[in-house]
C-alpha cells in the first residue's frame, strides 16, 4: 500500500487564502489528511463566519466548505472545545479526512489533557489551555497487515514556556508513544506538536525509533509569512522505521500561519 499523507493546522480558516480550498485541491492526491484547529458544526446549520477573541473571522463549519473533498473522503472529528464563541453545535478540534476507497479497520481518540468543555474566550490568553487528544485511524493494507496514522495538536503554553519542554509535554510524548505502541509497527505520527526541534519531548519520539522527516530535511521553517513570532517551528511527521517514506515536503502554500507538510509512505 502506498499512502500520501498531509498535515495542516487550519488556523480556524482565518487566512486570506482559504485552507479549505487548498484541502479540496489536494484531495485529488492526498489519501489521509491530519488537520488541526478545525471547527465543525455537527448539525450542519451554520456556514457563516464567527468572530474570535482577537476579532478575526473564522469558519463556523469547515465541513460545509470541504464538500468537494468529502465526495472522495470521509471525515472523522474529535472535539476539544464545544460551542465555540457561543455558536451552538460548532465544535473545535481535530479532523482527519480518509479516502473512501481505503479499508478502515478502526478509528480512535484518547484525551491526554482535560476533556471537551464549553469554549472559554480567554483560552490561550494568557495561560490557559483546552483539552488535548490524540486521534488515529487504522487502515488495512492487506489481509494480514495494517498501517495507523496519528493526528496530534500538542499542548500550548504561553511566554517563556513557548514551545520548550514542560512536564505536561513530556507526558504528551509518553501518551503519543503509548498509543503508537498499541497500534503496531507501521505508524505515522503527524501534526502540530507545539514543540521546538531540540526538545527532549521530541527526542523521546526519535529515541523510540521513529524517523523524524523534518530533521532529515534539515529542519526547515514550518511556519508561513502569516506567523510573526520568533522560533518558526511546530509541525512534524514521524514514521515507523519499517515504513518506506519518501518525498517529505514543507509546501509553500500560505493558507495558514502553519505550513502544510506532505509525505508519501509505502508499506513493505
């Protein structure tokens, strides 16, 4: 089996160039999308933009704008916050899009920090954080073999804790590794880890045998020109050593303050 996987923090859809249009275009090639900072209205009622705490306009139902991609992919959603900015049934969280022709053996999620709660407009300002979870899908690559993809949006911390190691982030990496171990020896881990490349939290994943494709590529910037802070790193893709991976790219498209990451993976 050969898979193309793309990871993107959607930034709530607030970028001038729509990340939803980008995903719709990429759906022709990409088999599995790992998306973070998505907003989904599970009643399907809301399509208009809503205003966040900074006055930015964000989508209240990204799935409505991903209709072309959903013709070829199924959507899997894990909520982290509910009723964002007082819009009923519009929930914020992780979304995976999986090509319909693939054989889905299992899906799952595990909360490693908190649980979904009503969205608090002060979250992220200055020292709060919401629930965090791992999301995954397992695909049957043959009658006797499977491959699993984990989607992660890592813990956020303010100020000088930025993207450095903290006890919570060490625990996050432990949760990632425990989940990966339970899923077998063919695993892809992708997402916005909210970590710098030289952290112990990331080194734990490398030390467990996972291949860090960001490091192999020379640790390129993974933030776009819409990101105005220092230390432009956050996003990574890791693969089990058993998998054959090629073509890792940090795409140039400016559809978020995060760059899209893409990789092609083949099972033995």
